[in-house]
């Protein structure tokens, strides 16, 4: 499963710190002094929330993705999670493929048929 850190990577958000709670360049107001905080874990539980102490933007990884990708409407979070899942799976699949490249040729789901 992915978390807000993966969403930050997907969206190309620049990190200022690392860890379970990290500061980033605010994608909403552009603050670079660490006012925007992404939190993966809070009190031992997954949080996946963000809050900017400068512009006040806050929410979770779905609102973050939906807002930055311009997804709107009543189904925005549903759309966001579907898209996120797809993109994260693809990123994970690419990673796995790289690390286990020589294991087997099991690239299903892509619908690619190497018949010539
Ligand atoms: Zn901000």
C-alpha cells in the first residue's frame, strides 16, 4: 500500500526533511522554509495527512492528489484513489522489475503479447 510519501514522489514535491513526518516545499503557496509538513505516521498509526502553517492548506493524501491534479466533483476522492493506486502499482512494478529482472518473464496486466 502506498502512503503520502509516495504521493509526494509521484507529484514531484520537493522534500526538505526525511522521516515519518517530513517537511516539503508547499505545493500550494510555494513556501520553502518547512512550513508544509507531511505526516505518514502519527502516534503509531498511519495518518497520511499534510498541513501548511503558512497558507493553511491541509488534508490527506487523497485531497492532496485531487487538488494538485485538478480532479473535482463529488467522486474526486474515489477518482484520486483509483489513479493513485494505478500509478503507485506501476511505479512499484517498475521497481520490482528492475530488482528482479532476471527472475521470470511474468509481465502480465500490460496486455503486451510478444508474438512476432
Ligand atoms: Zn502553503
